C-alpha cells in the first residue's frame, strides 16, 4: 500500500541561523578558539563574500514544520506530548550553502504498527529554490507512544518505501573503538538548541516533560546527533565537514541537558559506526553510522 500524501513548504535561513545552530550542537563549547570549529560560527572576511561553513546536520532542520504538518492530519491523531524522535537518516548531495531558500517536499515513507506504539516515517526532499538543485534528503522516524495496535497483532501492519538497512539498529564491533570523544552538554543546551526551530515544550517545560514520563525536560534527539557528528568530523575527518555523505541514527534513550556524551567510533572502510553513551548513567543513548565521501571526491 502507498500512502499518497505530499506537503510542500519553504525554509529560508541566513548565516545567523547557521551559527546559532552550530552553537546549539556544541561547536566551540569547550574552546572558543578551536580552529576546526570557529568556521561554523564566525568568518573574519564576511565583507568579501566569504562565508561561514555549515555543519551537515544542519540539513535536519529542514524537517521542521513539514513533519508537524504531516503528523497533524486527522488520520494520525495522537497525543503530541508522547511523541519521541526515533530515527533520522540524512543524505547530503552537496555542501549546504551558508544562506538559502529551500523548497521542501515531504511525504510519508513508512508506517509501522508496533503494538504499544506506531512508527511513522517521513521523507523530506530539499531543493535549493534558486537553482532547483536537490541538496539533501532527510528521513525521520517518529515514535508515537500510545498509538499502536490498529492492525492484526498476528501480522502487524508495516509499510516502507525505502531499504530497511538505512535506519535499522546498527550492530557495533566488539573491538575497542578507533576513536573516543567526550563532551559535556550544558544544563541550558536544549534552551539554546530550541532557538533553531524545534519549540516542542518537552525540551523546555518541566510540567510537559513530567506528563511525557521524564523527571525534567530532555534534550532534542537532533541536538545529541549534532554532537555525535561533530565528534566524527573532528576525530575522523580532520575537521572537514564536507566529507560527510550520509548519516544514520537511532535514538535509544533520552538525554538530560547537562549530561556528558561519550561518542565511540569504529572505522569500516568509508563507513564510521558510532555509539553515544551518557557517562553519568553509563547508558547508550544513540547509535548509527556515517558514510564518508572519498578524500579526492569533487565536493
Ligand atoms: C520528531 C521531532 C520531535 C523531536 C522530539 C525529540 O527530540 S524526543 C528526544 C529524542 N528521542 C528520544 O529520546 C527517544 C529515545 N528512545 C527511547 O526512549 C526508546 O528507544 C523508545 C521509547 C523510542 C522505544 O523503546 P521501547 O522500549 O518502547 O521499544 P522496544 O525496544 O520495546 O521496541 C518496540 C518496537 O519499536 C522499534 N523501535 C525501538 N526503538 C525504536 C526507535 N528509536 N525508532 C524506531 N523504532 C524503534 C523496535 O524495533 C521494535 O519493533 P520490532 O523489532 O518489534 O518490530
């Protein structure tokens, strides 16, 4: 069965949004002089048309607005306070410009009855409006707690129009990681990250967080992902963000702002397998893989 539903929406951003996002995912958090990260928040030569660089995970912001419009349709009525971000898959086709007007085209790419929950997958194709060029693709899986059990439990409903290996959970090697990067998030991290466009009160309002089952507001999944991919860029890509070709992530457990993230990375050819753990609770919170462009790629 194909669920034929398409939402189109434009997203315009400037260098200020790019810098604010970078700060939200921890760029220069440890060191404001970091020469591998300052380029995401500042460029000395702005007057000469030079511009700041864009983290590849900025592409995930193109989902804002489009996904909530799809999720608000009557056939998917659910309690938005119980929604959790389950997975994210991003393909980058060219380096993201430092400012642009993006035309997003979103459609439902998967729907799965998990009994206690429904997993809704939304695919967003993003075109640069001026050139018409496709610059990236996002596929997000939203875990709708309390909305499952709508199909025969002996044969639960499951529809997907993409290969499952792009988003399923990642099997990590038993060997010690190739690289490990540790970084502490700030207690105000979610309050800063939300200014990039995800204003869900789960991340800022203690009362809503409690209704959702958490002792306090939790960090946006995409913020944790931003920290993880920055770790890969720093430790594996020598600081070159344009080596990131695609990113796959599964959110395993919530993160509280202020917790310490430990990103472990393993190399498998052009693929980096990674896992993020919260140091204070010794729990894995995120895992997935990042595929890299070859060093001599034309990017
Ligand atoms: C969206 C925009 C708004 C943003 C909000 C945020 O940032 S929120 C902050 C960021 N997000 C977070 O903090 C969320 C962190 N993650 C969690 O809290 C938990 O992983 C969970 C509640 C999502 C699921 O836990 P659980 O114990 O209830 O689940 P289980 O292990 O019993 O499996 C049941 C079935 O579901 C499958 N499945 C499992 N996990 C996922 C997944 N992630 N994804 C997709 N599917 C998943 C699993 O394969 C199984 O299917 P199968 O194999 O039977 O066909």
